[in-house]
């Protein structure tokens, strides 16, 4: 569906092509800088005069007389040294609004080249309350997804959950030391945060407790049944809390995948990058050197064999390209992660 501006643009382009075929296709219409002079303005006479040596104001007068605006517009006015100003009457605006109202698509054209677009947003951490950054990402990501869907793209909304990492060793340490108490559905996140805080403080102040936290993490990562059950309980309670917020916001996802779902792929990711000579070994660690920012190598495996957040993101990226056939991926995240992505 054409807009008021595009209708005027089409008429002026026809006039320009008829009288000045050597000129390009424009665009020739722009909003008036000062609304007191009109709604739209064309500078075509100025451009044509510069190429032909004609008087720009005379060309502006010709255009105003020979190129009438769409129906229900005011008579064009010549201004300055060669501008033509156009004003839209209320009748034309009313008809345009009614035309939009009757269009199921509200006049929004579909893209001629639809893509499969993954939008990665929200991404809260298990056992932690959402903060304002998560809410901002959630709202922006949802808005982008709606807009892209509206114009015809296939949008896959992904919630990439932070459900894996060293923090779970400290959380399990405190939780299990407390006797694995049941979590209250109404305040499970607060309880989990309290357990983590306690486990973190104990581990940081006591080397024996730190070793115990590492042992808890190792047991979880090896799939020990009881630790795995506790971790799944943390994920379930956290998910219930997150979805209460999403329901209030009217936000939905097509796919929710935690970092843990890529855990088994990480060794292969590193080996493949080393084989392709994209990554190299430096001081025992696997890194990808950045040719632009040489002082910021991208670490994908630590010297002790541990994998990092970035390694998981590479596995997620490969999955989205290989399995979801994404043409484009949009990460809606904190600006401080710009270098990372």
C-alpha cells in the first residue's frame, strides 16, 4: 500500500523522467523542515537547473503547474530559490487512514526476500532473579521479533538460559549442606540466591569449602544422579519464576535452550577450530586471535581444560546455522557484551 509521500514521489518522478531523463530516479520528496511551509517538499528544480543551466525558480513554477499533487491536496507553492512545497489536506489524511484501517496488513508491505531470522533475547540465569538488563532485552527482543514477523520473515525466538557453570558448584554446596530443603514456589528464586550467596562466601573464605564446591560441580558435570536431580529442580523453579514475568509481558519463545544443552559439543568445537587452524594453542590454552584487537584473544578452552562462555556461544551459533538454517541472527544483549559478540 502506498503512502501519501510515495504517491507524491511517484508523480514527481514521472514528471522528472519526462522532462529531465538524464537525472537519476530520486528520491525527490522529503518532509518540510518547517511545517509552517507545508508537509512535503521537492528540490528537483534545483538539481535540474544545476545540470541544464536553467533558472531553478522558473523550473519550480513549471513543476507546480504541470505536476498536480494527489487528490485532496492543496495547490503547490514555489518557495525560495527553487523549492516546491506541498500540503496535505485533512480530507486526504482521512482517506489514507481509512484505507489503512481496512487493510489487514495496516499498509505494511512484506519483504520481497523473506529470511529465517533467529532473535536471541532475555537469557536470564538459573537461580538468579532477572535484573533490569534482562527485562530490557526481553522487551526489545520481543518488539524486534514482532516487527520482523509482521513484514514476512520467519522469526525464531530463542531464550538462551544460563543454566551451567562454576556457580552451580557453590550453589549445590550450600543447598546440600542445608539438607536439600524443598523450595517454596512463591520465593524459590530468593531462596536460591541466598544459598548461592552463602556457598560463595564460604568457598571464597575457606579453601576446603572451595574444594568441596569444585567436587560438587564435578559430580554434576559427570551426571551424578542426585546432583543432577537438584540442578533440574533449580531449573524448574527458576523457569516457573521467569514465565510468570513473561506471561505478564505477553512474551513467548519458540525455543528455550540452556547452555547445558551444548555441553557435549564443546570438545568437538575446539578440536574443529584447531584442525582448521582458526584457533591455536597459547600457553596451554586454545585461543582465537583477533586480527583487529590483538590484545584481546578469544579464549575457547582454558589451560586446565575448562570451556568458557564463548565456547558455548560458538556451539549455539553452529546449531542455529546448521539445524535452524538461520540467515541472520540478532543478539539483544547488554552493550558491554559488544566485544564478545
